[in-house]
C-alpha cells in the first residue's frame, strides 16, 4: 500500500483532498486515518481549520504523514474554508470532504477511471455508519427515500464530491454568502454552477462514502435548524427574493408545518414510509413520527432565524 507520506515525493499530486474543520476533535482523527489508507500514488490532504477546540492540535499530529493544516481563523463559514483549500490545492482533481466522512481505500483509484474518461465532477453514493442509533437511522431512511436509487432527483452534491480544479475556478468556487456566511445549501449551489457552465457530471452509486451523523437530540436539532437557516439564506441570496417575499414564504412554511403537525396524518404517513426503509420497520414507526415532528420544528426555527437575519441585514 502506498502511504500519504510516500506520495509527497510526487512533484504534483493528482488529487487534493480538502477537509474544512470547525471544532471536529471527535471526528477528525478517524477521517484522517481513513485518508492515509487510500490506495493511490499521488494525492495530498489539506485541512482548513477554524476551531477553538483540539482539532488543530490533532491535525498537526498527522503532519509527519504529509497532512497540511491551513488556518482559516476568521469564522467565515464552511464555503470560505473550502475555497481556501481549493485555491491552495496542487492537485488537478479536488475531493471535498466533511470531517465525519470516511472513504474506502480504493476510492481514488475508482474516481480515476471517471476522470480519465472525461468527467468534470463526480457524485457518489452516501451511507450513514451509526444507524444502530435512532436519529442516524431516521436520517438514513430519509436519505434513501428522497435520494435513493429508485428516485430521479437531479442531485448536484453528495458527501465525497469531487471535481476538476479548473472547473471549480471557472464556476467561481463555492458561494460564501453576504455579511453572514451561508450555513447550508452552498454545496448544491456550487454543483448547479458547475452544471450551468456545461461541465460533465458522473454519478457513480457503486462508489460509497460513509459518514457519521449526530446521535444526540441537541446536535440533531442544531443540524436541522442549520438546514432551515440555510434554506432562508438560499431564498434570499440565490433566488434573490425580496425581504417581503422572504417573509411571506417563511409565514407560508409556518402554516404548512403547523397543518402537517396538527393533522397528524401527513406526519404519520411519512413515518410509515420511512419505517419501511428501516431494518427495525414497525418498531421505528412511532419514534420516526416523533423525530419527524421534531425535525419539522427545528427546520422551521432555522428558517425564521434566517429570515430575521436577512431583515436585520437589509435594515442595517
């Protein structure tokens, strides 16, 4: 097996793996160990860090193995950190990872086939590892229901996403947001930019990147609220909704969520559909019903956060 340290003798790596981190001390070591086991002769790993915990110290412990740590340090958000990494990358092909994503050893070798055949960006299948716990199991069922092989969703981003560096630069890199950084949705927006530029996409569902998701309710709430906040930011920044339209959409979403929770039937139907995709099936029906309502409330809270954030910025 070729180790990352050995690849440093290469004048120019073929792949640059970019990992933005913010307080990821619980996850980053496992991710880096998985990267060090990749079977490819020419790649580099860049961690772009903006942490107040031990993340940077842990990453620097892998310096002897060739892992580079770039300090972001200004709390400009995940997209800005990724962009810093993409600008600093030496490889022709960029692989963008979150700090909780684990790649199989043959990941780069199999990506190489697609890029050799002319791909400009590649999406892969995703699976959650810690599905022995309820919340991760719910999210895996949700992913399968919304984005599984039976769906026809035109996705433009997945965990383990990769693209040619020149394509990323031509598309203007990832949108970072205005005075407040984008907290969600920037990755799909970036994929849409690549698509709009006419770059060739490949989606290889046989290639799987696994990841760990929050198993505690507090972390789950924060993650789903962040998705909601990102939704409002996308309405405002990508779709260029006026403040009035943004407020009206937020109120409409509130009414839809209230009706969905109040009538019980929509939430019950969704819980039943998702429970069919769980290995626990009927045992997860009631828990999924509860989690679905919690998710809806967290998402709505985040949308209101993003809406108020935009109103304040607009009146500043």
